[in-house]
């Protein structure tokens, strides 16, 4: 039995996710992309994981770096999520950000920041799955931006 791709996407849309920006310092400057497939993987050692479209232009730049920053978006950052989901623009132009302890770009106003070393990348279907060994974490109070049924929202 084959699964219709459009219907599969619709069904997966029933699962609410948070949104992050995955970023890295590259020879071309900071690069990053919006990602909704992110999560914790292990506490000992501290690991997180994310998935990126294998052919994604921004992922192609970020993938070159051994270290990544992850900015967990707050409910106030929908515009940022949309900007970093776009292709063909300088996503960091005019965006306030700071270097993390390992020089990864971390976006101002994020609910939390994570930085770490990419320890593994595997390809599954049309996406790459990265595992990151966490070296830095920071959080502030606030509410997360969520993605549900192709739209942005917040927890009630």
C-alpha cells in the first residue's frame, strides 16, 4: 500500500511542534534555517537532534560547520520563523544576534539557546538527521512559538 504524500503531510500537521532556528558560523558568514523537527535525544551525555532537508541551501552551509547554535523561538518570533524558512535571502541581515561561547550565531529574543558539536549526520529519505553534543544551554521565561496544521500559534 502506498501513502499519498499530500494526505501524509496533512495527517502529520495534526502534531504540534515547537520551532527553532538552527545556525552556524560559516566562511560566508552566519547561516541558518527554521526547523520544526527538533528534540532532546539523551540526558547522559546531553544530546539533541534535528532534521533538515538534504538539499536545503541553508542546511548545505550549516552542515559545513562542526558546531551549531539552536535558538528555540518564543511566541513573539513568528516573523523570524518565516524569514529563516525563506530561500535566497541573507537571513541574518538586520537581525540581532550574538555569538555563543563556541561562536555559533544565537538569535536575540529566543526563549532558549543551545550550542553544541555535531557528532553524527545520517540521511533518511529526503532529510538528514543530525545529532548534536550539547556544550551550552541558556533559557529565559516566556512562551514558545508552535506550529500546527500549517500555521503558527501559541500554547493557551
